């Protein structure tokens, strides 16, 4: 039996106990995160193996992976190692990929040559998480990843995502990694981030003590080994188990007698000489073994014997024998494929090669793998370690690897491969294609500056029209997503290519034309040209119903922005949607249709549209699009006055998009407004600060944010700041030639009045009112009437408030109605209409309570019970007492969804759902799910 398989681990009782406790906890459904950290050779892998054995005995299902330096660029490489065995074993699959896990299937699809393109927005994390949850239905799971310092970035993100949501799952995560200073910079922060989780249990195996060293030395060299000799071994290695074992092995092999006299000899060897020992030991196995070991050091662990043999220049027989020798010497693991027992040994061999030689060997490995038809990404791992040679075949391989990575959602890896492909100096056509693909990946990972540069360069090259069209298309998307980068260049490129393609490929030309409209619509500096463009597009679209519909949507949206009557515009949108939009316009034109419907207050249709799009985005695993859609739903539910739902939608949206995304200002705006309406001004203030920290104030699409912050400041009594925000919003809107929505005016007018600038207040209020009457959307008109009442005051106030109430009664803006009723009640009680006033106050309180507007409900109640000091208390039970999150969970559960389904829909964990439900049951005074619908009045 080889020495190194270490039957016992010395001085690790405490660590093993902790591991066992962690596993027990996981089996009992308390997810645990165990980290083992330490320098090379300290015994991390050995401990992890012990943990794995214990898990196996306890009936847990192990998911294992070992990261390696060479495979670090592979997007989701480690995740695939972890999950592929289970996925392959389970032939039916249906259960594993049930529910939100569905989109993860594409991570396990065989690699194939596919153009980089389809669904670049795929985001694996959420679906992978649910895949793991589904696996736990079979047995408690151990997720074991060794050598995390080399985990690819995407997999590390997933591990972090899982760690964050592990609570309540029968999952133990056991991760090992070198101490951060030795780890690659890129992964350092995420590892540190995980280690800093309060729930993480970190183990730091210590060097072995002197007595342990003595025991090990005597085991190897014989019981008669002298104490001094053994101690010298300990000192020389600092108690590092690997170094100690290697040192002993080397001394043994050299025939050193373990006497006291030999202690000096040991000291002379010095510490950290493992590599020297190993190389020496290897040399004793003969040249074939050395060559094979070198070949595997270059190829990476898990190499096929024939291939490694060929690279080492050995015949198959010789290679086979050499491999056996290496396994016997405990340098290679005993397995079907070749690989090192210790990564440190691989590193020693690898570093022993001269840099030029390493590159040559990687180039040869790439050649050999490509000749065998190995997956492009595997070939690519080697290409990345060679210098460019201008080989055009490499360009093809790298692009194909990029397409595979992108298909799995590894956009960063894809971008890296494409950058490397460019370094191989492809010719103009291929260069343009590669640049366009790269730009597209960079847009997806929000590296806008790089994307801009690459896409613009692609446009200057002498390449096919279709290729430049792709570049122009993505430059347009880049402009939109980034909030205006290169907007003019994008518009110019789209216009000129749409023109060039008009006769050759009218459909494509229209696609570009529709993108052009989106870019032009979005940015103030371009909007001057919109009318002409729209006319041209409409002419060109004749006979293409889908694109005619796109034109309709644009013109309807413009009508609304100009403040024209909503009814006509809404008819246009409805017709357009009934016709159906072309595939390419599904995102931009559809979003514009949604915005128009929102402004025209056609909420029912808008929600239908959002829901249908959400189903699609979920199936595709497109996280960002889901975030955008949740933002729309957040804004709609807010307008309808359901603060609970609005907050939950905004929270969900914020979980799904990156901070720099254009939809973030809207999400934050909704969240702020909800808190303002609730009277939770501190919470609102914190949100505003978060928004500012995201850099929202410097972005293109910030009107919603400015309005929300303005309202917050006014509510805080910081009137001047509030008015400044609202006026700033107004300036921005006017610069765009936009007179609707003019809610900034509505909110500014009463504050301006309170600041004593009556003339300006009246002017703003009247302008607002006139615009609202023209547009005729009842929610906005009602609000405008109410704020005008407050701003203009005295003799007109009562009439305006009465009108506001009657208009709002015809709308779905319940919270706005509550405001109007509350203001009316206050006005009436001043004017002596006590009875009518009490009636209005009662309705206001009830409505406000239903909406979740606690503060307003309380003050309306106070109004009712008039008399100072007698503040009515809100009830702490019943549906009104539910928090936003509880409400949302209850609603979903009441519709008959299981906890898991609710968790998937809300991007939460099942544990969180359980917690919300149990708290909600207490407040509602119910015991079971069946009572829910009645209890929340759904
Ligand atoms: N507590 C121990 N008692 C005895 N031997 C040990 C102990 N811990 C580790 N070893 C032995 O030391 C060697 C190195 O351990 P291991 O491979 O676990 O180190 P590691 O920390 O994983 O190193 P690396 O960072 O290179 O992966 C192995 O041969 C292992 O069997
Ligand atoms: Mg290890």
C-alpha cells in the first residue's frame, strides 16, 4: 500500500469533529458552509476527503469537483464537474430540471459549433441553484470543491450564490483553498467574501507538532529513528505534512540512516524543497516517466493516456508502463485518466520547464487536442498560454469556444477568448465578425467602453454588409443599455446600414430601422431627427405588418409624450399588439409599448404583456429582462396603489439586474416612493442614498429617480431640495420636448406654494392641470386636480378636491383616491362640512390601509376621531398588518402555489417563504394554507 494514502490524519481531531457537526447539521436541513483554508501541503485535501467519506457513510450524495489551474478559464467548468455525473445518471431528467431549474439544461448540452448569438442574456445562477435544490429531493447533498483558488469565475459566483441561499437546505458545502495571498487575484475577493459570511465555518489546519513529526518519521524510517533526526525533519519542514512526507521519502530513497548524526544532513536540505525532492524522485523512475509526467503537467489533470503518451513522444506500451510507475510512486492518482496526486507536484514540474518550452508544449497540446476533435474550449485553454502565431485555424477554434461559453452564460470567458482570437490577426472579414461578437459579449457584461470601441472598429473595416449590420445593431443596444454611450455613432451606423440594405434585404433593413428608432427615441440629443425617421420607416414598412406595428407603437408613444389624448394613442398600441411584433422588436418596441400603456393607464393590458414576457424570460433564464419586466410591474402596481406589491416587485427586480443597468433608477424610484407613501422616511432616505451610491444621478434615465427623491425631500420638510429635484426633472423632460408625464409639476406645485412662491405654484398647477385634462388619463388627472387644489388653494380648493375624488373613483389609482379623500376630509372639516368630511376620512383610512399606506391611514383615522392627542392606532392583526414581503408570499400561496414555486417566482429561498408564511398566519389568525384566500380577501 502506498505510503502517502495516509490512513490516519494526525492532530486533526477538532477539525474532523467540526466537519462531522457540519454534515449532521446539513442532514437535518440546516445548510452549512465549511471552508478549509491553508498553504500548500497543509492537509486541506486530506481533510476534505475525510469529510467526503463521512458524508458518504451518512448517506449524503456527494457532488465533487477539483479546480485546476489550467482549466480556470472554462466558464462553469467546476459547476459542470460537480453536476454532470448526477445529470448524466438521471436519464429522465424531468425532475432534476423541474421548475426554475429548467434553463440550466443548456449548461449540460454537448458542445457544438453554433454561432455566437442566441440568448446572450442567459444567466445560470438562479437555475443552477434550483437544480441543486431539486437534487436534494433525492438525498442530502455534499458539495465538495477542492482547490478553490483555481475555480473559474462563473463557478465561484455560483458557489457564492448557493452559499447565500443555503439556509434551510439539506446541503453541506465543503470548499478548500490556498490562503488568499497565494490565490489568484481574481478569485480572492469572492473567496474572502464567502469566508466572511456569518454562517461560514472556516478551518485552518495547523502544521503538525513535533511529536506528530516523530511519529510520521518513525512510520517511514523505522521505529529506531533517532529523536534528533525526527526533530530535525520537523524543523526543516515547519511541520507541513506534505513537505514532511516528501522529505522523509527522499531521505529514505537516498538510503540515509535515521541516526542522530544524520540530523545535520536533514537540516542542510532546508525547507520548501519539495519540488527538488519530487524532481529527484521522478528522475529515479527513468526518462519515460519524467517525460510522461511533464506532458501531463502541461496537458492538465484528467488527461487521456494515449494523448499524453503521444505528446511525450512515447509509444503506447511505454507510456502505459510509465503511468503505472508514476501511480506506484504516488505521483499520479490511480484513475482512468492521468493526473497528479498533488497540484504542487504538477506546479514543480511545470515551473521546471523553460517558458519557451512551456509555450511550445501548449501549442502542441492544442494541436493534438484539435486533431482529436476535442471540445473547442479545451483546446482554447492551451491556446491562451501560447503566443499568437497568426494561425487562422486558431481564430476559428477560439470563436467556437467563445460561442460555447456564451451559450452557457459565460460571457466573460467568451470575451476573453474573442480578445485572444483578435490577437491572432484575422483578416478583415473575420476580424469584423470577431469584433462584433466581442462587442456583443461586452454589452452583456456591461463593459461598455470596450464594447463601444470594438463595435465601432468593426464598422470601419472592409467587411460584408451583414457583418457591419450586426455591429451596428449591437452598438445601438450598447447605447441603450449604457444610457447613451456612442448614441450618435450608433444612430449614424444604423441609418446608413439600413439604407444600404434596403433593397438587398428589406427585412434586415427594417430591423435596423426599428433599432434606430429606439435609439433616437431614448436620447435627447437625437430626438430632433425622430419625426423624419419615423415617417421614412413607416413608408418602408408598408407591406410588412410586424414593422408597421413597430411604427404605430413609436408614434403612439410620441403622441403621449406630446401630451395628446391618451385614448387615440392607446388604440394605436392595442392595434399594433394585436398585429404582433417581429421577433427582433420583441425587446425594444415591446418595452416602448409597455411604457405607452403605462402612461395611458391601460394597466390591465400592460400587465398581460408583462406576464407573458416574464414567462418567456424565465424559460430562457434571461435575468436582466426579468429585472426590466419586474420594474414595469413595480411601477404599475405602485400607480394602482398597492404598496406591498410594488415594493416586492422592485426588490425582485433589484435582485436580478446589475447596479449599472438602465432600469435600476426606476426600481429604486419605486422603492423610495413606496416608503414615502408609508411614511417611512428614514427607509426612503436610505434607499435614495443607495441610489446615489450606484451613481444614478449621472445617468440618462433618471427622471423617475429625481421625482421620487424630490417627493421624499418634500415629505422630509426639505422643501427647497425637493423642489430643486422636481424642477431638474422638468428641465430634462422639456429638453426632450416631452410634456407628459408631468408629475414633477404636480408634486412641485404645492411645495412651491408652501415656500411662498404663490405665482409660480399657481402657474405650475395650472399647466399641469391643462396637460392632464388634455391627456385624460384618470389617475394622473385626479392627482393633478388634487395637487392643484393644494397649490392654488382657497376658493377653488373644495371644488377641485371634489372633482379629484370623482375622477379618481373612475380610475384604478386607489392610493391617489385615498389621498384625495383625505385632503377633502381635511378641507371639509375646516370649512364646516363635518359629516361629509367624516365620511371622506373614513373612506380614506380604509383605502389607505388596503394600499399599505400606514401613515396616511393613521392620520385619516386621527382626523376621524378629531380631538388632538388621540391618535388612533392601526390594527396589528389582519391583512393590513402584513409586511410587503408577507403579502406577496401570501398572495402567491393563496393562488395554490407550493412554497418552492413561490420561492422560485420571487427569487427567494424556501426557508424565507416558510418564515413569511408563518409570521403571516399569526397575524391573520389562521392555521393553514386553505384559509389563506379568505383571510387576505383575494
Ligand atoms: N494531519 C495529517 N497527518 C498526516 N498526514 C497528513 C495530514 N494532513 C495531510 N497529510 C498528508 O500530507 C500530504 C499533503 O496533504 P494534502 O494534499 O491534503 O495537502 P493540501 O493542503 O491539499 O495541499 P495543496 O494546497 O497542494 O492542495 C498528503 O500526502 C496527506 O496525506
Ligand atoms: Mg489539496
